[in-house]
C-alpha cells in the first residue's frame, strides 16, 4: 500500500486508539476527534498521561535490558503506533548498532509516517509491515518480515499497550502463543497491559469511553496479564507496575520529581524469555 493510498484510507469519522495515544504523549499526529475522545478519557482518568509516558519508558528499558543482558539482536514490535522518538530501533541500535527491527501496525496513519521507522544504522535494518495482530499468520508470513528477521535466531516480541485492545472473544492468549511458537529458544516477550486493579470504577469508565467510540477494550488483572507469560522464564522483578520494572538511575535519584502512584500508572509490565 502506498503512502498516498494510506492517507486516503485514514478514517477520521471516529477516534483511533493510536492517534489518542499520540495525544497522551504530547504528539501532533492526531485529529480533533481523537483529541476530544482522549480528553474525555483524561477527565475520567487523569493518570492517562502518566500511564502513556511510563509505557514508553518501560519499552526503552526492556529493549536495553534484552540487548545488553540477553544478546537479543532482533525485534518484532506489533502495535507500533505513531512514531515517537526515540523509537524502539533507535533504543536497540544505541546498544547494538546491528539490531534489526520489524514494526507492524494496522493503522494507515502509522504507515503514513513509517519512513520515520526506516532510519536505521548502516549496520542494522528496519522495516514496516501493515498487519493486524489478530491475523498472526499473515504477519509472520509477510515477505518484509522475512527480509529483515531470521526466525531461526532469537527475536524479542514487543507488545506494548496492545493486548488490551484484543478482547477475550478474539482469544488473545492463542494469538500471543502462536507468535511465540514461531520464535526459537532464547527469544523474549516484552509486554505492557493496562489494568483496572488499582481503581476499578475509573477503568470501567475508560472501558465505556473506548467501547462507545468503536474500539472494544479488555483491561486485565495482574493474574490475567501473567497468563501471557506462561511457559516463559520471567526476568526479575517479574510482573510489575510499569515504573517499578527495573527503574533506571534517573528514575531512582531524581528527588525533585514526584514518583507516580501505582493507580496513576495502572500498567502491568513484564519480560519473559523462552527456554
């Protein structure tokens, strides 16, 4: 699909989760309808901006840990969203310049900006696949993926703030299982997932807003999020609230900044390695 074709296919009649997320992060790549929906969410859950920032921060830390400590050199990032620097490949290639990254998303607006995701180091490779996590076979068989990733070598599957957009009826655990089955021993799953655990009434409102806007969601408990890691070896500290998963020195020592509460973050995160 060409970029111009993608631009024509953008639906501006209803808000889109990727563009709302761009608004939460302070980006510019959204429409008024997305802004209005995002502000409605923020009225019900003011912590949404903290949640979005902590989600990005977790992705950065998990990527660095997998590159430095576990020898990962390949990533499959599904539900990429609108590019926000530093993007995953920039983080990975800052540690290992030869890192290879395949990005995948089903939003035509993301394709419109995909050139931002193609600015790889000379040693590494990146590409973008227009695909839907609900169709893992098409994604895994995409020729663009095969050109960049060697599925005989370990791959980090990055699913950040994605699986809560996959309802129980869509069988999210089977989807993640199928993706992991395609990856060899030594591969990893890095996942973040919004949760109602710390404030159920607020998250019931958020669920109603997204569902009413045409985007069904299923925010899950810690126990339900842990199921995505069945059969994997969890890295310390296990399933943790986003800002508590391996906080970096800046997070630990900036005394002038108030640390977010668990309820503000409301994000379970974890990294597991396939034995």
